[in-house]
C-alpha cells in the first residue's frame, strides 16, 4: 500500500479500497506497508466503518513511517462478530481467526518481512517459534 496517501480519508486510498472491495465482491484484503496510526484508522472508520472492518498492526517505533500490516474485512460478505486478532510481531505479523460456514474457522496470517536481511531472519525465527507454541 506504501502509506495511506491523503490525510483526508475521502481522498485517500481507502476510498478506492472500499469501492474495489464492494464492486469486486472481495471479502478479505491483506495489505502491507500501511503506515497506519490509531488516530488515522479512527478517521477512516468514520467514513467506511459501515462496510469495512479494519484490523491493523503498526510498527512499535515508527507506526506512520515504516512497516505495518492491515487486514480489511468486507462486512457485506464476512461475519465480523467474534473475529479474533493476534498481533504476533507488531507491524510485521498478525493472525486473524474468522468463523465461517457450518462452524468452520479460517486462520489468515498477514506478514510483512523487514528488508534488512538480519532483521528479516530474526522475524521469521520469532514467527516460527510463536507459531509452534
């Protein structure tokens, strides 16, 4: 996603995301490098919260400057009650569990690896360890 674009949610990438998810009947969209803050997501929610559930994980040290992952759910297609979110590695790995038809559950893992080779290796090792727990 490379950032959120305009500070005004009506003129940002979120208008395009909302329209695309509606028109193309996309139920779940995973985004990387979203650079979101809680305040900005609150603003986006005011305009698109009726249609979209926005689940995000920001980088702990620089939330609006690097990394960040977001899972967007289309409320017209996905039951968002009872969605479970586990922030495995802030800004880099987030697990979402969604109830599905006939009692089934789907697990969705969004990952954004650091560009630095050593940081990336540490992240994948940490994620592997957490996933085995």
